[in-house]
C-alpha cells in the first residue's frame, strides 16, 4: 500500500490524512554527507592506505613533506615569520631607542635608597670589595714562596690598580679636604686621590717593588667601599668598636664621620692566627695597626669619569704556614649596617700561605 | 591488552552462538526429566542446596568494580599527568646533578619538581573526587527491592530469597512480580510479561505454555530473569539462573567489552606528542649550542632538562579538568549526568547517533493516535478534536464509538484523590496499556468516564485474551432504551467477521463489499503508520429474547479451561461495526525538533530497535529520522540499493550480511532503521560504524542495549527507565529520559572543544616568555630575566583562572549548524595553534618582557651593553663589588635583589600582556567587538590576575617568600605598548581571515 495513493487516487473519497509529521515533508536532503562513491567499492585496501608509517609525520617521501609541510609551504611560513619578526623587532627597537633617548647617562634613574641596592630595607646597603681576586668565583688569596705564583697573584692587583686606581695628568680632578668635600665638586670632576696617595714611596711595604708584599709573604690586600652613587656616611655617634679602638669614648653625634676599616679573623681561631695586621690609609700612609680610615670628604661618589674609589691597604704579616685563614673586613660609620650573610658593610676572603711547590689540596675547606 | 581483547572476542563469539537453550522446544516432561524435578513436588531441599553449591547463587555477578585506589591511580597517571610526572622526575634529576656538581646549587629545579608533583596530585584528587561524586549518584539508582520468590520445594510452596533459586525449581509468579530466573512456563493465567528491558518492545508480551517460535525471545513458553509479570500469573520451571540467564550473559558480555580511547584522550595524546617533540627538539638544539659556548657536559645536561621541563604546561592539566568539570555541572543542570569527564567532549564530536526507539524517542506509553468512523480518519490529537468539535458533536457515529470505547474497557484510574486531580495524561492507571490509552483518550474528550460507566452498568463481560483476541461486555444503558447493549472490541479481522452492518452518518447500513474495501483502505493506512488498530462494534440485544434481568452466561470457567471453546447464551455475530481506533507509542514532544537539530549539526541518526519494522519505520517518519516518503516495504527493499537514502532493515536480513555488505549499508544509506535487532546485532552495528571511522553515540535503556552502550564511543543511558546494567555500561545518563537533552550535550561538547582550544592557545602563549629568558641567559650570558618561581606564579597562579574562564565563552557561531569535527584532521592542538601561540602571541609577550627587563636593569644602572656576558660574575657569590654602567658597585645580595625585581617586572609584564591575549583567544574568527565582553567570568579573571600580581609584588612576606620585589609604579605601564600590539595584531589577523579566507594569513594562523 503506497502512502501517496490515498491522497491522489482516492481524492474523491472522504479520507484525508494529516501529514504524519510536519518535518517529513520539509526536509529531503538537508544534510548529505559527501558524494556517494561508486558501488561495490572495496574498503579494505583503502583502509591500508590510511595507515601511514609512523614516521610520515616527520618526513613523507611520497608527498615530499617535512612535518606535514611541503617546501613551498615551509617557504611561505618562513616568509610570514620573517616579516612578522622584522616588524616585532622594529617595534621593540623603536621603543628601546625612545627609552634610551630619555635615559640620563650620568645619573642613574634610581640610586641610593630608591634603587634596588637598598634591597628590602630603607637604608642604603653598602658592600665592600677586596683585591687581588684572580678568580671571579673564588675569594682565596694564595701566598707562596714560589715567584711565579707571586707574580701571578700580584699581577691581578696591578691590573686593577692600572685600570681603576691611577689618575692621569689630564684628569679633571681637584684636591678634596674637609673644607672642600666631594659633595661640593662641580659635576664631572673627581677628588684627587689615587694609588700613590697611599703607596707614596717606592719602598713602601705595599709597593710594586715589594710586589705588594707578596714577595715577602706579607701580602697587602686592597679593601674598599663599594661605589654607591650619592652615598655619604651618615651622621651619628661613632660605633662603640671604633670608640674603643680610638680610645675616645663619646656618644656625641659626629656630623661628617670618616669610614673606619678593620680586618680580623672570621672565627676565634682565625683571630688568634691573625695577630699582625697593618692598615695603610690616605691619612696615615705609614701604617696603623688599629684601623684604616677613609676620610669623609671623599664621599659621595657622583660618577665622575676620573673618580678613584678611596681604599685602604691591609697588610697581613706573620701568617702561619699551611693554614687557611678566613678574614672579614668591616667598614664602620654611624649608619653602617653589618650582615655577614648578605655581606652588608663587610667583605670576607681567605688567606692561605704555603711553601709547597705543588698545588696543595685545599678545596675541601 | 591483547588478552583482554581476546576474552572480548570469545565473549562475543559466545553471544553469537546465541543460544544453547532448547528447553522451549522440548516437551515439558523432558524438561522435568532434565532437571530432575516435578511440577507438584519441586526439588527437595537437599538437592536444591547441592545444585546451589554447584551453580552458585542466582545473582548477577556484580560488574567488577575498579578498586578505588586503581581509579585514583588512573587519575594520577593517565595521559597528561604522565607528561607532568616525567617533567617532575627530570626536574629532580637536574636538581641532584646540580647539587653534586656545583658549589652553589640553586633550588629552582627542586621547587619546580615539587610544584609539578603537587599539581598532578591535586588535580588527580580533584578529578577522582568528581568521578566519585557522579558514581555516588549512580549508587542512588540502585534500588533493589528485596523481593521474595515463591518456589515449590518438597511439594510445599514457600517464599525464599531469589538468589537461592536453582535450576529445576518450580516457581510461582504473581502479577507484579519480577521473574526470578529464566523459566519455562508450565501453566499460565493471562500472563503478560514486560520484556522491554530485553527487547525494547514497550508492549507487554503474552506468555503461555505454547511453543510458538524458534527464537527464544519470541516464543511464548519462556520468561526471562529481570522482566516483570505485568498481568496474570504463572508457574514455571527454572531452566537458567544467575550469570547463565539471558540477562546475565549480556551483562557479562558488556563487562568484557573494552572501549577505545575517548576522542579527547586521543587529542590530548596528540597534543602531548607535539609538545614533547617541540620540547625535545628545542632542548637538544640549545644543549648542543651550550656545549659550543663552552659549558661543561653537566651544565649542558642541566640546561637540556631545564629547557624541556620549562615547556611543560603545568597549569593545563588543571585547566582542562576544571573546564570539563564545569561543563559537566552545566550539563547535569540540564539533566545530562556525565559519569566520565572525558565523555563530555565525545558527544560534541559524535558523527552518528544510534538511538533506541522505545522510551528514548517515544514516551513508552500507548496513546490513541487516530480514529476511523464515518469513513474519515481523524487525528486524535486534542487540538485536532477541538477544531473539528462541531463535526464530532453531531456525529452519531462518534457518540456510538465513544460509548463503545468507554464501556468495553476494563482499565481504571487508580482510585486516589491525589491521582485523580492530576491532568488526565499524567494519571496513574491500572490495566492493559492499550486500554489505558483509550481510557485516557475518552476521559479527555468526553469526560467523567467512571460516572458514565456507573450509570451504564456492566452486566457481564468476557475478558480479552490472546487466543480470542477480542473483549466484550454487556451493559444496561441510561438512554431510555430497555434493551441491553453488547459492546465489543478487538483485532479488526476478528471483529469484522462478526459484523453484518456498519454505522455511517447515523444510519445503520449493510456492511457490503464497498464498505469492506473502505475499511480495508483505512486499516492499511493506519497500520502502515505503525499503529495498532482496534475495531469496535456494538449490538442492541433484542428485548424480547433478552429481557431485563436475563442471566447472561459468559461461560467464564469453561472459557479459562479451554479458550477455544466459546459457549455463550447470547449472540456475538450480526453486530454493528462502529469504527477503528488506532494506538501508537507516540514520539516525545520535542524529539522531532531534536532530530532536526542533530541533522543540521551534521549528525546521522540510526534507529536500532527490537520493535517491529512497521512501527519502527512509523516512528522514524514521525520523528524525521527517515525523511523518505516511500512505503516501508519500499524502504525494506532499499537495503540493497546503494543509491537510496533511507532504508529499513530487519534483524533477520542483517544476520545474513557479511561485514563488507554491512559497511556498504551504513556507508551508502543516510537514514537507516534497524528493526528486530538482537543485542549482538546492536553491537555489530556500532562496531561497523566505528570501523568506518565514525564516532558513535548509542542511546538505550534496556539490558539488551548495554553491550552497544559500552562499545560506543559514548553510551547514553536513560535515567528513569534505564536498567542498572545499561547505566553501568554508559558514560552519560539522561536523567529525564529525553532525547532532546542529547542536543544540549552535543552543543556543550562542541563548545567545550572549541573553548579548550582557546584555553590551550592562551596557556601556551606564556610558554615562550617563560622559556626565552632562560635561552638568552644561556646564550648571551645575561642575568636571568625570569626565574622558576615567577614562572610557576604565572602558570599556576595568574594564568589559571583566565584559562578556565574561557570555558564559559559562548560559541562563536551557530555550532549546531556545522558538521561535527573530523577526528582525523581537526585536532585540539594543531601546528597552527602552536605556531600562533608560540610564534606570534608568545613572541610579542616575550618582546614585552625583555623590554621591561631592559628598562628595569637600565634604570637601576645596568645598560644592555653591560649585561651581555655578565652571567658568571653576576652569579658569583665571591664578587661583592660588581660594577654597573654608572660605576656603582653591587654586592651579590644587591644584584640578586635587582634580578628578582626584574623577575617581578617580567612576570607583571606577562600578566599585563596576557590581558589582551585572553581577549584575543575569546574568538578564533570573530572580531572582539562582535564577540562582546559578556563573559563576566572572563572579565573577572582579568581583574583577578591583576590583583594577584599586585598582591604577589607588594604584600610583605608573600613577596619575600616568592622572591618578588615591589615595583615602581611606572614599570606597570611599560608593557602597555605590547598589550595594545597584541590586540591590534590579532584584530588585524582576524579581519584578514574573515575578509580573505584562504589567504596566507588564514592558512598560517587560523587554528
């Protein structure tokens, strides 16, 4: 029985049927998936073709594709990215140039307390440095009787001196004194201070002739405060330690304190071994056994081209043989903070004196 | 794996040799002999316990539940998690390498390893928790009413637990009981069983003692475990128990089927492969570079590992899990319960839905569909009635038919005021399904059936039975006619024989050849719609022969003993033919719409049903599954015509087909209805579809559907009517049993696939700004611009919520109007997505990061020219006076503080550039202005990530813990040029894609 019949053939009869569903008439081929392939097509071989070798996604020799792309495709991709990265690079460079144009080359944008140098504190953190330091990841100073070793270690200090501690004749410098401190200098000029202010004679214990003391196995170690733009020692009473050393006990606030440098063994045992220390500073080039002094008028540092950071030479005499000594040097001024973990206001290095020609094994310190 | 497959094969084979059951063919005495039992005595208690010992309890072996710990482990070590584990292990290896070779080891790698491990563990527990939650809902479905079974032992009938039943037991089954085992029926009184869970036929099946069919499901003398006796009672001998029962076999087969990976799992594997290849290639290239740059082997290996690990998207696992969970929750609100998170997406990529008919497409409730009287076919739809109400009101024929239909009906509404106050269609009823349908129809049209029945009291009745196939009753009427009225209803061919006149337009005329032809036409018309047709007739018994008070003898006793012997003291022929009423299990209201939506979404619908081809085809037409107007006979012939669009195939035809024929059948016909299919045929159909590369969703409720449900890529069970076995086997449950809910599922599945893509694009875009600092640190020896902890802050902190918020993004276009994704070519992560995310968005971000890094460094004193080659001094603890471009000297601590400040600035830059990257990822083609900003979760996430960055940078202790530093205010504005660049570039790119589809930009950048 055909469904169409009653509607057409029997139109005269009274039978009429509502369409079974409103949708059946409407849609005939709203979605036909693909074309109908020819009949009796074998499926199995087709399936085999689909199974590609596993490496074909890397390189398909048949279609000549590398990672699924033909050479033309790769070229197009390369072209796209060349243009893209060129534009991105230009954008980056333009922004950076604009920024560089705005940046002051003489004065840092942030310094002193504003800069990250302050770490998480509100006070400026000033560190210290020492020389010679022949290896950048080691703070050991080796003192030997071997001349070659002596030359090697001394040359580290000499190099540093030649680069940083010499002021040429045409340098823009002026004499500084308590009356004319560095803070009142014209920008661009530096205080007159260099190596020879301390090592003022050729037979100074730390002179070149003595190979900075290394020749006599009584090494001079250069100890200095870090250059920090705009930093000056802060006003206040001198630290008790310095008051003891100076034998002047007074808690009176000093308005322009000098910076005192002391060195001692890091541990009690090292302190005992390190009994003969001499400080050569600018005020006392002949040496002091209590402390070194860096006068207040050398501060602040203002990025002058010919600036030489004031320093103190510390000579260690009568070092025991074959014994590693840890030395800690501290800078003292009223506001100075000391933190041995973060090396705030101090520096640490090791001394090792030996007479053995062979390199002693001291790595497991 | 192989072994499992083998057992599945074996099971499948076992099911294919469908039956080793011949008890229905044997004579009943042979059955007794076989099981050593007798109908009167039953088994002895001792023998029963021996058999119980041998066969085990009459219970289905519960589906082997995966132990909790294994499920947890699966969540911890599956797919993506494995990638992260490898990353974590590599981290620890790198850490120990550093620890033993370097003087000053960094703990970054260890932190990274710990972070990775925590991410996996937390996400693992999270998804395990999600699974446990949905399986808890599953538990609540398990209502196992402890029923007693009545058995005869030692000649005495007693109630025992059904699990104690053994083969050979004689069981007595009453109306409403569950059949406790597979039984051969010895004696039956009007027994009807509901086999719907086995075959999907919604009509109760008549069962008796006759052997009527070779097929065990068709033959009348067998009843099966798990089905219900809806009417009548019987006594039977148990022939199979427990796992050997029909249902038990299917349940075991189901348990044996191993399902392949879900499409999303395949996609994730594919994604992992791409990421791994890129990571390893980049790692090896830079490892070789580092060797050329003079690093030691150990350093090079540490670099290699660091580079590989740096490319592991730590946050993505959590993002994907949360996105899927959110969608699952959204779907649960729309009555789709998802058992397996990964299954959500499967529905979105489904290409074929194999749907069951009964209960899914239809309401599983017989309803009056059409009536034929006065030579008209009238739709019984209530609306139709109202439009024709005048016509009906004055039709004598209608009132006679309505009277007959009302009176000759034993169904009643359950007598409960609560029930009676409900709308007619929702009322609980008692009685046969078709009688209920007629009752409801009459109540709806004429109203107050019970009152009408009481004033036209019944004098005598003959109940419907399968043998006489009619039903009659005699009433005294209230229309002032003294004569008794005989009303009769039944199978048309039976009724027609008893009629001599026909009632047309108020006239009783001879039922001649013309009217018989008219009747034939109408009958064929209706039955072609798959409707079950009942004929109605009445007869006024002459007052002189049958006066008031006449004792009608229906010969009930005799009738029950021998149904073929009819002996009444009143005539049952010469009746007046009134008309036909046809019944159907109608499709659910919105199914046709849903089917239409499926079709426009490019999804093929195949109907697989155990029902009769005619009925199946009719429903398929109603719902639009078949749009071909040809007759069903034509459709059945279409099976062998590859050019036909639609076809209907009978299970027996299907049985004769080999796999190539089956492939062709499914390939060349768009619309197929499989009728009279057995469970294993359903399975084969699903397998065939899968072999053709389709992603198959199967809906079903019956036990017979479970193997197919399990085998399908996504099995969808019915929450209300579904059997436990089918729910166990499925991935998703429609709580309202409504096929239309599937549409929601498909929509959500497709959205989530698109959105996951966006999410991945977003998450990966921050990988380049995270990786490039390390590469530049290595090659140009600059201080490290971005540290490990900052990377973790991005991946597991600020990037998480925005990436998740993309799951809430609305669809870009009408996703239900495009075909499902092609699983072979359309991947979650394509090379273009990676190229776009890494090569373009990532590079712009990295550019922004380095720009800000340079400025922070320069403003603190280190010009770019100073930075190059500085690494070794920078990282040396022994150097406490490193000079910058202004001559200032920095201690190690100060340098590291500056480095960490740079990390913070770089991190903030990534966050700020990610603002617009997120906006760009909102759409793949549409302009942002068209896509809109209505995704408030996403808007909030932008604010959130910024607040989080502020919190990380400025909160004391937190910033110290995360090695971050407070930034100067103006550093926050430095990334803005790059933020804008991303937006402008991407809008331009999308504009090109829309304007010039197929252009180089489209081909290289649309993902």
